[in-house]
């Protein structure tokens, strides 16, 4: 059965969220600092009553199942909600589903022990603390088999040594999830493990924080980190020893599709501004909207957004169906590849139609362009996701005749003539 509609009860929730984000949350983006900085008492006080309203609407932590404090609506409904929340920097925190905490919570929920959940997951779900996912290294990102950060068992503690790069929000995090080599062996995918490292553990050092685009030092939050003889108790291993790759795939599968959901919100925002500008600005030939060059930008953008949204919603639906990100890896890879392209193309057209204003720092487009490029690199570069997708599509293909292949028209014609010979003859005799 095919159905593209949203059931009325959930649509009512979406309508509430849309109005609430517009009137109560989006204004916060212009006056508050970083949503991950839980030490900002003024910000925490401002958002506390908003979080209560979200909970009352049963829209808190929608990425999680009810036993983990979420709502269990599934990925399709989460996508519809994230299309609204992605408009605002603060909205995901007000709704308890902000990245990277959302992905970190998902793996703590899936792989954590009861003690780990009580100590790390619960305060994360309650929005009391922030977390960090520390995987990429200065000398290896896209290919995790090259990671060198090592954890060695010493009595009842693991001792971690190495460097990590672009560990987002480490400066605000209460704990870090660190991927480290624990074993040797031919299959590098089984040699690494995941650790929960409290941020105040001696030996955890932020060398510096990098920002994206033109972000100044105050807003830079992607840490270059050193782990020097960092000792964590043996029970701070997350999941099984050697299971870090499996955990990372779960973590990043969710992260990628959730980024896609929020990207739709950003792209629509750029598109709406494009429409408004086209209808408002005039040249001596009339409105920008009346020029074919503008109409082409608008038509192309709408098609790009709708195609991307359908691909994403179908992928969300597949995740709900299989209940396993890994089973939908190729579809998530496709979303990941399409996301930065659509983001970039639509924002670039909107920026162009706004002229100098579009390029200025008085409009959101420059930041959006950087964000589009972030989506082409973060959680794995586009090239690697194309590789994943193509490998999956090619896996079960049966090789054909290497000379002319199965689409060769003369060969098909000969085969058809042979197949239909008797019937063609009979039909001719009846004439
Ligand atoms: C804003 C932002 C936030 C991030 N947050 C985190 C975080 O919280 N935690 C974390 O651990 N990491 C984080 N990252 C890091 C991110 O996951 C890595 O940047 C990404 O995996 C790529 O690794 P790299 O930067 O080392 O690039 P490299 O691995 O050096 O790759 C560089 C380029 O080489 C090309 N390339 C690489 N491999 C291939 C291939 N197989 N085929 C073809 N071309 C290839 C691609 O063009 C690629 O962009 C973040 C990155 C960004 C931009």
C-alpha cells in the first residue's frame, strides 16, 4: 500500500511544533550562545519551561524508544519533526534530540550496561549534560582502519594513548566516546573497541578547538584532543571488545539520516527566501520572478528538494521496517551523497538572487554554504558513500556477454525472432 499522508493525530503535533518553534524557539537563536554549553545558567533557565511543554506534547527525544525515555514514533515521524526542528539552532536541544548527543544516546541505549545507562545515558536524555564522539584522528578520518589511538588493559583499567581530531563539543562534554585499537589481527574491523571516558579524567587534553568556515575562537568547538595515559575502569568499555566498528556503524547510520532530516529544514528556508526575493525585487524588466532565469532556479530547486525528501522519507521508512541501520546502509549512503549537493545548489541559487545582500554576513547563506560542505565531509566524505552505494548495487549483478552485453539490439532481435518463430509464421498464414 502506498500512502504519502500523515495521520491526523501526528499532524496536529507537527502543527503545534511548527508554531512553537517559530514563536518560542527561533528567537533564542539570535540571543543565546551554544546550546551544548550546559553551564550557561541563563540559557538553561530560559529553555527549561519550553522543554516541559515539549514533554507535555509527547515530543521529547523522539529518536528513542519509550523504554529509553523517547516516544517510539519511528524514523518517518522523526523525519517530519526534524524538518521543523532543523530550522533552528536551539530547537533540537529543546526537543531532546540534538546531534551528536542523539547518536551517542542511541548507542548507549543499545550497547550500554545498566550502570553505564544510569550514569551517562540518563543525564544525557534529561538534557543535563553534553557528550562527545571522538573517533577521527589527525592522520585518518575517512578510513578508520588507519586509526592508531590505542587502549591497553592494565589490571582493572584501560589506558588510552593517542590523538583525535574534530571531536565536536569536547569543550562542553561531560564524557567522550572514544574509539581505540585494543587488539592486533588481520581483520582491522575487529581490532578496535569503544570506551566511555569522563571528560575530567586526567590525561584528556584539548590542544585547541577548530571552527568551521569563518567561526571565531569563541564559537569553535571541534577539538583537537590528546589522550595521554588516560585510565578508565574496565567497565567503561562500551559493548564488546573489538566491536567498535559495529557500534560506529549504528552510531553514524542514525547520525547521517538525522542530519538529512534537518537539512531539509535548512534547504526549505533558503528556498522560501528565494521565492520571497523573486516576488519582491524588481529590475526594469519587471519582477525577478518574471524572468525565465529566475523561474528556472525556482523550478530546479523545488525538484531537487522534493526528490531528496522522498529519498530520505523512503529511507526512514526502510529503517523502521528493518529496525537495523546496517540493513539500509546503501540507502543511507545515497541520502548522505544527495544531501550536500541539494543543500549547496539550492542555497547557491538563493544567495545569487539576493545579490550583494546574499553574500553579506547579514543573511544566513554563507553559513549555509559552509554547512553544505560540512555535510559532504562529516560522518564520512561523499566519495566513500558513493563507493558504499555502488558496491552494494554491484554485489549481486550477474556478468553478461563481455562483448556486446544483454542490451545489444541485433542479438535481442535474433532471439525474439527465434522465440516467436512459430507464432509469427502462424500469424502470417492467417492473413
Ligand atoms: C563539522 C564537522 C564535525 C565533525 N565532528 C566529528 C566528531 O564529532 N567526531 C569525530 O570523530 N569526527 C568528526 N568529524 C570528522 C569527520 O568525520 C571526518 O572529517 C571525515 O570522516 C573525513 O575524514 P578526514 O577529515 O580525515 O578526511 P580524509 O580521510 O583525509 O579525506 C579527505 C578527502 O579525501 C578524499 N577521500 C578519502 N577517502 C576516499 C576514498 N576512499 N575514495 C575517494 N576519495 C576519498 C575525500 O575527498 C575526502 O574528503 C567532523 C567533521 C566536520 C567537518
